[in-house]
C-alpha cells in the first residue's frame, strides 16, 4: 500500500457524527423513553462488609406507586446466573495469570443482587420499581435490610496481611492470583553482580473513569414474542447481549441490545453492570418497560473503577548506568469481586518499559478487598508500570548522580533491535524510541527551561520539568466482522461490531472504506450498536478498534471489489481478468464499457442480490504504540498549588487515519493521566470503609482552568503486523502522564531533598513536602489531612 | 401541581407540573428536548446549561415553577435553520471540540453567552476561567477552547441565539 494512493486516509476529515451532537439530536441511553415505562431505584449497602440477615420489603411495596421489589433471594429463586465476566485475558499473547499454586483463579460470582453478604459500600441489594422516579426513590427508602456488620479491609497490602478479614470464604487469604513471570534465577544472579541496585515502592492510586454520561438502561419485554430489548450505552452491545442473556438464562436471540451515542467509556462501560440485568428481569416480571439512570453519586460509588496497584520495583545497574535486570512485585486491588484482570496482565508484559533490560522477574498478585470492583481504565495497566519504571529511573539517576535523560538514552531499545522481545516475552513490533525522545524535548523547548526557571524564581515560584518514555501494548479481543453493502441509491453501508463513545468511528471507518472503494466519505455510513444488525464484534477497548476494524474493512472491501469485477465481467460479456477497478468504476480498458459501483449494484440486484461482501477476521498479534512526553509545572511555595504550564508529547500510533481525531484522543488521554497525578482519587476512609469521593465536589477533576493547551505530534512508524500499518491512538496520552507530572513536581521541589511523593499531588501534599522536606512521608499526609 | 407557561425556543408552552419539577426534567420529559443533559447532582458539570432570559442557567438547579413567563433557549433552538449551524456549533465541529458529545450542548450554550458578553476580545485565559463550571472528560478542553476562540472571531457569533 503506497502513500500516494491515499485520498482519504490520513486526512483531518471533520466528523460525520458532529452534525447531530452539536444540535442536541444525539441518542444517548436516557434520551429513550417507551410508552408505559416504569422507573427503578436501587437500594445500596451502606456497609463495606456485612451479612444480610433478612430484607423486609412489605413497607416498600405498600408505598405509593411502587410496583415491584426484588432482592437477592428472588434472584436465586428465579434461577438467574451470575454475570460471566470472564476476567482472565486469554489470547496467546496475554500474560497467563493463575491462582496461587496454579490453576484457574476463583473470581467471586457476580449475582445481580447478593443473597449472602454485601462486600462493598454501594453494592446493590434490592431494586424498587415504581410509576415515577420519585416514587421509586421513596420506595427504596422503605426497604429494610437487616445487616450483621463484619470487619472489612480496604487496602490490598492490608488484605494479604495475616489475620485480615476474608472477603470470600473460598479465598481466606484474599490473594486469588499469584503468578511469577520471567527468569527469577537469572535476575537474582544479575542483581548479585550489579554495581548499583535501586529500589522503590509506589502506590498507583485508585481513580474512576467518570464518563460524563451516567450509565443508564431502559428494558422492555414483549409478552407475545418473548423477546427482550435493552437500550443501554456500553463498550460493545454484542458482549452485553451475550453476557446478559446468560444471566437471564435465555437464548441470545431473544435479547436485542441497542447502544447508540455513548457519553464516554474509557473502560468503565466495557463490562456488564448489574442494573442492566435488573431492569431486564424487572421488565419481564412486570410486563412493562423499566428504566434506570444512575445519579452521579451512584456513578462515583459503583462505576467500575481503575488502577490501584502497589508495585515494588528494583533495578540493577552496572557502573556506567547500563540496566542489567529488573525485579517487580505487583499487587492489584480488584475490589469485592474480580471483573477483569486486564490491568494486572497488560502491565505484567511491559514492566521493562522502553528499555533494553536483559533479564527480569515479576510476581503478580491480585487481591479482593471491600471496595468497588476495578476494571481496565484508559490504557489498562500500562500507566501503572510506566509510572514504576520511569519514576525508578528518575530516582536512580538522582541517587547515583546520572543525568536522567542520559540514563534513559543509554538504555533505550534501539530501532535495529525491532522486533524486540523484552525480558518477559512481549514482542515490540516497531518503533523509533530515541527519535520520539529527541522530538519531544524539542517541541517542549527543554533547552529553554533554565531561563524560564529563573523567571519563575523571580516571581517567587518553583519551576520543575519532567519527562517519560512509554511503550504500551494493544491486544484486545481478536475477532471482528465487517459487512459492506453498496446500495443503488449511492450509499455504502458498513456494519461493524466496535462501539465508539466519542472516538469518531463513523468518520474514520468511513475514511477507510471510502479509500478502498474510491468513493466520497460522505456516502459511507457506518452502522453500529444494534445487535439485530451487528452479530459479531469485540467492542472498543485496549485501543483495538481502528486496527481490527480497519483491517477487516480493508479485507471486506477487497472482497467487494472482486465481486463487483465478477458482475461487471458478466455485464460487459468479457473475461473477469480484463475488468479493472479505477476511480470507483468498473471499466473494460480499450472499450467504452464503464459502470460505477452504485450503478452496478442497481443493474445486477435482480439477478445477484445486493452488491455485498462480508468478512470475519481474527488477528492475534499485538502492536506496541509508543512515545515520549515532557511537561513543566510551576509551584507556589506558599500554598503548594501546582500549575501545569507546558505539556508536550510525541506519539507513535502507526498509520494515522484521521489526525484531527487522533490529536483529540491524545489531548483527552493526557488530561486523564494528569488528573490522576494531580487531583483524582477514589479515597476510601480505611477505618470506616466509607468512600469519601462521592461527587464532583470532592473528586478532583481536570477542568478548563487547571489544564494547559498541549503541544502534540504524531509519529507514524508503520506497524508490520497489519495491512494498514495501524498501531493505536487514544491511550498513549494517558500512559506516560502520571510519571511525567510526578517527575516534574519532584524536580521543582529538588531543593527540599524530597525524592518521592504519592499521587495525587494535591496542594496539601506538596505544601507539606516544602515545609518538612525529605522528612515527609505518605503517612504524614494520611494522618493529618 | 402547578401551571407554568414558558417560551421555549420561540414557542409558547403551558403545562401543569409537579411542584418539584426541575427545568431540565421539564425540558427532557415534558417537551422531549433531550439535547439538554444531566451529568451530575451537585451543579458542577454544566451539561444542562440553557439560556434563560438572556443568561446561562444550569437547568438542573432551577424549579420550572419559579420560571413562569421566562424565555428559554436550548441547544435545539440555537441553529437558525434546519441545515445551518450556529457559528459556535460550526466552530465546535471544525475544531473537533467534541468527542462523545455529552458535554457539548452545555459547552456550546455557555460559549454563546461568553461570546455575547466579551465579543472578539475574548482570550484564552478568560475562556478557561469562565468555562470552569463545564466539565468535559473527553477532550482535555484543548479543542473546546480553540473552537470558542475561533467562534468569537466570527462576526456572526456575537448576539445570535
Ligand atoms: S447536570 Fe446541571 S450542572 Fe451537572
Ligand atoms: S466530549 Fe465527552 S464529555 Fe465532553
């Protein structure tokens, strides 16, 4: 595929979806309403851990307007199955996580409503359905749950300590995954021979995705056909259909899931939520549509959350600063039950980051606690391990007297080593890491820092700069299907199983098909989000969409052209090999026979049916997007307030289909990474087990006035793993941001002697560091805040 | 129940509503104007911003009963015609100022008001400061700020809604 052929790919085409979204005509889940719909409210646990002794529903049932109350007991009586989350990543390139001692991990069944215990604050224990939303809420207040309060555990390290309360009786020690990767003996030997060993321990804090649209679901049940319909925005309607029909114990063909405009996802919507199953079940019991829309408070409590990794890392270096070995011990807090092990698994494959480290060893554990479940959150697992290695390198440079950039340059994986197999077996497909690094430093004006630092100092401010490299992996569900139909009315319809939530698939996918079929982008319509139309689809996660969908659409387009040539040959009464496809037309060179695709579709429809091609493709080989980022922060030493004054990044996304969209993805990704480093935290008060970040008043968000404008560049090192050369965009903004910001803040505080500070870097944390210098500890912040 | 009459997007509507009905619920449920969104329960996110009697108002935080006789413009009433976008809507599209689009109606209504007040003098610092009550999780604000500044330079943008 040569560059000069591209007419649509690589162009900043304005988005097709915007026309409806800027005029208020989007179709978000809560925008749907059905005749006779009733409203649901959820009764939630106020305790982090308690046995359910009984639930009294009579008073609620007699409350005005209340139609139905269901509990965990009803769930068992009706034979509903737990949600089949299937949390262990399973492609042959995923790191294989096992139970302690090997075997399949116990994940804690996820029933729609529990009958035995509640295991985190906010866990749904009953659903109340009423004529109006207000009546449902009033009814929910009248459900009386008799709880026997049990001791709880919040932090992962506390959970694996001796004598900790067991979240599940089946796993008395709480650690349900314990796996070792890499070469432990070789690593040990390398550490023994090393001149220097540097180690550190970090907690990559718990955050939540905060899609701006709260999750919502509207279910209806048709008594006559026995079919269910669910309007619910998610990360992939096909998965919702499969898993929810399994919960209900029905054949998947009896459930239709519709997911149109989705107000943000970032991972949180990829897994099934209990409320989606609850409204389906309730609608069948009532014979009426039932709607549930979460409040923001419910979203903060019970959206699947992200990160929460404790990592202890050790680096062995020789006297020149060459990295000899890495050892890591990673503990993932999955919450009350295991919904996904993707973060732990993805991170495990990338512990050595962008560096050529000959040998490495990793112990990966996952533990249950009495907190909301965690799930893959933007760039699942990779910001965590990037933070670990990039912070560790910074600490090593400082302790051993190396220049931190020099230390990185000395150890980067060079382009000639590609494809490069890292010490835990991941094979990096391509990339020019040093070039990314050089370029990021140029666009960030790294060289001009000293002058800016002095200027800031004159204003009484502390200026600091931070840098980080990153490499990440994009694996994701391997299977995708595309169906392309050329219609006589001049349009091309493409059916595909990915699910956008702002990534602009209706535009970028149309660019790919328009390119292949040589048609205007406006004429290509992407159909998604209706399981009656879309049969197969891996959804959108792990940066998989463009690569998987792009590849299968390119293949289906080629099939379509082949079919068109066959039909044109018949039409022209000429041998098929003589017909060529040029400029969107089938032509017989040397004659005046020519017909465009749409006309051909019209002419041949009667004999051959619609001009159509379909292709299902499986692609297992992962790709490794990579890049570098730099930032500057200015700190007011009087208040500890940190302002980000500069942020630059270079991201190798492979082939870029639409730079307008890719840049937008990078910006949003940066904001989410910066947010985690600076403000965001799902803080749970350990002694009471109560989450304290329950609204936008107490969960710090990136806002227009605390974010800078960004300087971003796309590097396109074409991936050899797929025909279009795509890697992925969208997660790269987030991956290095936690480390970049932290490195910059520590740099600004260099005169205080502080070597490390925990995220989020709130003014209090920073102010204490300035006041107490290196004596400051994490403990300090927790006990006196 | 209480009877209210409002002028919404130029059309007079009279409805009898529950006393506790919020403006946003009235717009979405009574009038089917679902372009105005609800993103929070603490008046923080701005997804619900509408223009009421010439000023922006977070419609999640006003009882419709208190607005009898008011003139309300929502995102649906902004564009001058079926096929023409308001300059601020057009700028959001051109500069990729939206991704999922959930915050967008509130962002656009806020921007329209901002441009009306500041005109072409609007600068980045002011935009960032005044947009603080509108949250976006997708864009990192970069392209939203860019779109608003570009729209402010359009003579047609000021004073139209
Ligand atoms: S819904 Fe009105 S401010 Fe959030
Ligand atoms: S575009 Fe998604 S919240 Fe702003």
